[in-house]
């Protein structure tokens, strides 16, 4: 009996010790979407420092829903890369062109289809400039499924209510992930210090979850390898023609995957992502990979966050400046 009680006490202490360590040491230091998904304690100082120094201090742009009236001639429609507030490319774009920019948000993210629905419902006025943004890893899938006849404009809001999970369950998820079981974050080492994190400088964290079918390495199995790229590109040209027929100036922005931008700096053998090489070369298609990558080669740190899938305000401003130059040179002149 004493031996059983001793073993029970040891097991009890071990379990509660792990729960306590996670609850009081690890969880308070989790930050960024990859930190959250991978239960990685990146800390909060890194994000605070970057955002304090580099976020826009201009007049905040207005974000509206699909049912609201549009009062600006420059409109952005996109996924999470378009919803970054004072750290977003559209905020820096408004600063650069000195004009009003309205951001339209809809959940789930369907940027191309949302644009079509708005046009078919006469919500976007002729003469408007619309920037449709989509993340690289979702590029082909969204274009393949594009329906230019769609006019069903349904208000769908993102729920703020997350799924309730107990501390014990969260601790078990953390334990499994640190053991490499269902870990959705892949880590690479790089030949340059790419980030200004206090302790992690030459580590590149990439989101790639096989279990939910989302991540930066999807190109290994995505529709690009199923002969559908030609159809997707055809649909993209159709989307541009659709915009022109309604008197709308369309810019199509691809938010380059973090892995794709930083790939040349990875030390170990790794696959090359050909996705953006397959895009048509058109002035209205904005592929930010070359100029983002150029800044990284020039040793600009934190173009993307170390602990997040998104570009930082540093990267967002680089993208915004390129878009502003195109607008000023090609459209607003």
C-alpha cells in the first residue's frame, strides 16, 4: 500500500508539475499565430518592440462589411493579410497616397469571390480602384473555384468565441507538440540572422499543418501539380476583364508565403516553391516576393514576424510602397 501511495504521489506531482510549468511559464509567453498553434513561448517583447517602432501612426483606414456603403475610390479586399490594422499594407498605402482607403472584410475569407459578389450587386462604383489580395498558399484553389455569376451577398462574421479547452487538455497538446506529435510548426535554420528576436535569430518557423490541410508547404501536393494552373490563370484574366467591363481598375496582390520569401536562406536541403513563377507577367498582378526577398538579402530583419505567418509592419510598408508607386505612375497620374 505504501509503495502504491508513493508511486501515486510521484505521478500526481509529475502531472501537476507539468501543468503548472505550462500554465505559469510557457503559456504566458506564447505569442503570434505560430506560437499559439505550436505552443511556442516566443514572448511578447519582440512584437511590442516592432509594432511600437514600425506601425503606422496615420489616420486609421475604415474597415467595413459587405453590406455597408462604399465611399472611397480605393478599396482593399483580402484575407488575414488585409486585416492587420495599423501594421497592414493597406494602412501604409493610405499613408503613401494621401487618400482614403476602405477595407472590406468578410469571413470566411474569399477575396476574389467577395469582389465578384460586390460588383454583381452594384456595390462598387465605376471608376474605383480595387486591390484584391490573396495569400500564396490559397492562390490556385481560390482561382479555380471562381464563379463570375455569383451574386449571393451573405453577411458572415467571424466569431470571437473560441472553442473552450481545459488547462489539462491544453497541456497535453503542448506535450505532444514538443515531442513532435502533430506539431504544425516546422523549424529551419538559416545562414543569416533574419530576425531581431532576443534569443532566436537564425531560426525560421513555418506553418504547415497536414491535419487541417493548410500551410506553406502545400505546394508539394496542391492543384499546381494537378494540371490546373492554366485554368486558374485563365480565371484570373477573366476576373480582370470582369472588372474592366464594370469600369473598375483591378490590382491583384499575392501575399507571398513566408517560406517562399525566406527559402534561399535555409541551410538544409529543402524543396523550391514554383507557385509564383507560374503567374502571368502583368502590371496589374503584384507579386511582392522579389522586392521582399531583395530587402532580406540586404539584411533587413523582420520582414515577416518570426512567430507569425504574416509579414510585419516592415514588410507591409515595403509592399505598400510598391503598390503606391504603381498607382501613382499608372492610375493616378
